[in-house]
C-alpha cells in the first residue's frame, strides 16, 4: 500500500482521505459513532471555545471573560499549548481541529475525538441517560437568546446576579438518581410560557398556607416541607422559591440543564479519555500495519502520545494528581491484554473476562461503567504495580500521615477500593440537601450538610450561602451534621 | 460519514463581550491597578497595554467545598520507599498538593493577572481626568493617516475605476490582438478586388477569398471591446501624515514642599500633554528640568523620584530652558511646548524675573505653555506675576488644582485649537 501522505502539511483533501481510512478501520473494530462534523479553527477561535466550557454557542457572562483572559495570557506567554482538539457531545459530533496542527496531529485528533470520544458519547450509559446529543446545540441557542432577551428587558446586572448565584450552585443542580427527560428546544419554547404560568399558580398554593392562621393541631404543624430531603438545590429553588420572577426561574432552569448535561463528563474523565486514547493508539497502529502511514508519521505520533500519557509521580514538581489519560489508557490496554494474554493472576482476579473476546469486553466496559465503578471493577494488580499506587490516610486526629496500602498482594484490594472512592463525586463534593422550609413562619430555608468522615465545610461556605439567600429570597440556614445526626456546626445568612 | 468544515474565516473574538463584562465587573479594581501603573510608568511609555493584577479572592467563583480536617484517604502514584504502616510527617500544604509550578510562585497565587490592551488602558487613564469624549478619541486614535494616490492597480472597487486608462488599455490590447489579422485581411481584399476585375463573378477563387475574409473578420470580431484584463483602478494607500517634530519641556519644583502626592498629580499633567503631542507630531522629545534654587536637566527617574530640600528659584529653570532651546531646539525646526508644575513657592524677588523671562524670551518661541499650581490655597507672588503673562499671551494657560480631574481645563485651549 502507498502511504496517504509523506509531508507534515495537511490539506482538506488529505483530511478527507485520513478521515475515510480511520473511519473504515474504526468500523472494522465495531465502533458505533454519531456522524462527525470536523471544523478547522484558528488558535483565537480555540481560545474562544475554551472559555465557554467548549460549547459552540453560549450565553454571555463575566466569568467566561475571566477564563478567556486567563487562557489568552498563558497562551501568549507560551506557558500553555492549546489543546489540539475540542469535541462536543452532540449529534452530529462536532470536533474542532486547530489549524496549526501537522497532518500527523490532525490524524491523531480525528482518531481520538471523532471516533474515540464520539463512540463513548453515543454509547456510555450515563451519556445516554443524561444528555440529549440531538438537542444540545439547539438548546444552547435557545438559552443564549433567552438570556440575551432577559438582559434587554430586565438589565444586564439583574441577569448577572441570578447567573452568579446559579453558577455557585451548578454542581447541586443534578438529580443523581432520577433520569431527566430529554431536551428539545422547540418544546422548551412552547412549554416555557405554560410552565411560567403553571409554576406561579403552584407557588401560590404552597404559600397560601403561610398566611398566619391559628395553629390547628400539633401534628399538622410539624409536617415538614419538603417531606423528603431534596438533593437538587437548583431544582428545588426553581420550583419553590417564593419571590423569583418567571424569567428568573427559567434562568435557574437553564443553568441546571447545562449542569446536568456536563454531569456525565465529570464522572467519566478517566474512562472517556482512556477510551479515546486507547482507540487513537489502536487505530493509527492499524493504519501503520496496513502501510497507509509512514514511519516518520508514527514517530511523531508516538512522541505526542507519550507526552499525553505521562504520569509524574507524587514527589515530582509537576505532580497534580492522577492523569486521566495515563490511567485510562493503561486500564483499557490492560483489559485487552487480560482478554488476549491472561496470566494466572488475571484468571484469579478476573475469571469472567480473562481469555474472552477483547472487543466485546471493552465495549461492555465502555457502555456500562463510570470512573468509580470502572476502577472498582477493572483496576488490575498489574496496573497498580505499573503506577506504583499507594494509599495515604490523612486523619486530623493523628499528627502523622499513615500509609495504608501499597502495590503488593496485601494492598491491591485496599488501594483499589480507596482509589475508586476517590472518583465518587458524592465524596468529592460536600453532601448538602434541602431539609426544611419554614412555610408557616419566616419562610427560611434550612439546608443540611451530612458529614462524611468528619470532613467539615470549607471557607467558601458563607459566600455560597449568600448566593442561596439571593435566590431563595428569605434567610437561609445550613446545619452540618455528624453521621450520628448531631448538628455540629451551623451557618446562617439572614 | 464526516463533514469537514473550514471555520477559520468565521469571526473570532466571540469572547469579546465576555471580556468587556469582566472589565465592567471589576471596574474599580482595574482602575486602581491602572492608577498604580501610571505612577510607575515612564512618561514616554504611557501609550501601551498593561498587565493588571486583581486579588484572586475578588474574582473567585465560590462553590461548596470541603475544608481541611476530618479523615481523608487518597491514592497517589510513584511509590518508592513506602510500605504499609509507614508514618510520615504531614506536609505543610496537605497531601497531594506538593509541587507548585515555578511560574505560579512568581505570579503569586493570590492574584488574578491579565493584560489590558493599549486602548483599554488609555480608557481607564482618561477616566480620572474627566476628558471630553472628543478629546479622548483624539488622543486614543493611532497616529494620523492620510490616504494618498499611488498609481493604478488591476483590481479595486468599481467606484475607483479609471475609465480613460481602462479604455486606453483595451485599445492597446485590441490593436495587439487584431493587427496581424487586419493586415492579412486588407491584403486579401486587395487581391479580391484585382481578381474581380480580372475574372467572372463565379470564379471559385473569389469564393475561397470571400470565405477566408469572412473567417478573419470573425476572428477580429471575437476580440472583445473591453476585457476585465483592461480595467484599471485608482489606487490609494494610507501613509502617516507628515508632521513636524515637537519638544516638550517638563519643569518641576522639587524643593522640600513638593511631596510624592503632588508629584503624582504633576506626572498626570505631563502625561496628558505628552499624549497630546504624540498624536500630533511625528517625533516628540521630552526634556525634564527640575529645580529648587538651581535647575538641572535630569532623566525621568530622577525627575519624579528625587527630593531636595531648600528654597525655590523658579527663574533658574526658565533660564535653563531658554539655554537648551538656544542650543538644541531651534524654534524654526521644532514646535516647543512647556509644562510647569509647582506648589507656588518662590523667592519673592524672583517672580518678577520669571515674568520678564517668559514674556521677553520664552513665549515668542513657544507654541503653548501650561502652568499648574498644586494644592496651594494661598497664592503668592509667582501666581500674580504669571497672571500678568496670561493677560498678554493667549497661549499661556494656568490653573490651581487639588484633584486630577481638574487638570484637563489647563489644556482646554490647546485641544480646542485641535478641533478647529
């Protein structure tokens, strides 16, 4: 076979040919993808995209300006290279390619984003349940127009205030267990007016009882609202905050919806990047075997591949936690190895997959797991040894740190379990829920923080509470509870 | 199926709106930072962007977070010497967050740093000075450009089409492309005539000739009257307006009574004049003269930051200025501007000398002279003597100020002249 190209310059014809070949090989491996929309952009455009969470359209907010200034500064000073690519979970799947890339890099990016990430977006259960790839771009357009309209009608500052407060609670706008209904811009628009009216009547019902009446009976008075604690703070506020205007509720909803759209990405960093990295590696190696790319191409490709999966150790000056590309790639490759060349150890640890068809096993893993469960299920002793993982216990009642497990027979299970917990968003973010609204009295809202491992709330708490106060409209309390149900710390914002 | 789209020509700067919003939100902080920068900058360096720092806590976007304490178990890579049960001292910053990159420590973790563009920087600088809008745009615009003729080009806007040249070109082209055919045609016609004279009308040779002539005529007709190739457009290019050169004399009293505050005020006064001159002259020299009882030509650093004690003799500075003009800046080649800042102190006998120096020797050579008296409620001899100068010279401006916003009126006449 004659190689597709020799030099490092790319052209649109070459991009098409590479994409066709990579797509063919990907289909041979059974990757199931959305159609691709590959867009070539300049570095300025990449910086623009960067600063609005990678979205092609987004509403305006000062915080994105801050992000932009930051990116621009580090880029201009050469501190940071721009990502080679950005990919959006949409149908068709939009991938941005930087014009400065060489042909090799463009091929790498196409394999990584347009076939790796793309198939992950389309098939992973979290993305399937939580995001509507068909509707997201339309919804973003709707959101931007709606917010721009609000700015015109109610003033930029009023809108900015609401957005600030919503952003502070963005991570608490997600239903962790209920599956949300799919998005659709047309329906959003149609239902929006209806919803506004309906909500207002609902509210009136809820607050009708707040007109002080004589207490009827003790039982009724003690009935709590909401009956069950609510973990989705933004949802609760959107539906129940007494004073919000309909347009303000709509903005709360927009931020909530976008937070929800981003939620699966936060839970699958290792898997998503690992999957994409594994496939760009596998697909391009296949092209090399077929003689479609040159040795020079492979040298350049392997150079940047190696950089991407570099994992500094804990005492390295550049250490900044686990590199999801490195861990994900190692685990995906290891899964294939367990299927193809299982050792005696693998048979003990993974009896059900050792020696199985690797394509089916990887596909199964990609579809049905998130980082936390993926690590709990598939992190092998071999990868633990490869990364020389160890677990450290930092207990503030001890004056020293304790090593609780290392990469040895005794430690594998413990390290794996601790490591998997480390990717549980529920542990990373404080567990805060709506506990009670004083519907008969001062309408105050009480949130509860359920402490896990005695970990207290950080120094931003008061400030976030002020944002909750702004949305709720009345005073807000936050109680921090030990597992035994005792309130150990309280915050107030009147 | 993939679609490949070239988006490079799409508008960039999608974030411009967000950037503006950011600046608007942190208006107060940016303004403070700009004010600091102005005091630190050199006068001739005022016309560029600036790196701005804002305390990170102001720009932070808070979220619920875990605080320090409690029980945390973390996994890290790269174990070398640890075994289970080892106890190690707690690192200062908590586990995991050991190495900070070198650049972070230089910038300081507590600041949000970004670059302001030159336009943005000047905007903030002007804000304090309460300049009229027209003056602002006048100062902020790039050096004046003028569009001049630069011959002709083969493409351009239809409005710039040069008809005469285009037709002349067309004629030349037509001539070049048809001359050989025309020559041949007239030869054939002559031949035809002689044949007709000699032979009957139905001679096959006549028919052949007629056919050949017709073919030539078609070839000639096929050459278009006007081709896009012929079109010529007037070309215009932008060149900087050729302007003369200017020199600006900064005179400042550095005697003990001028404290740093007053000097900062004076600096803005000099800056404004400098910006004005930069816009109007191709080359602007700045001369710094400081004085107490004796005057001295110094560099900018010494001008703004050294402090002397002792009395004040203003005429010493004026004398030095006169000497420098005589030696280096002939009024015939240079536009000379003077700006003097002082707190009004002067030896009583000296003020009269200043007046006569100005009226007789300096003012005839100067374009403009501005005198700024800073934070002095009790005007003395110098002020009243200068008032007499102002009566005689319309290009002499003077003012007492307490705040930066009062600087601009000193230059009002100067800028008004510009507008006209």
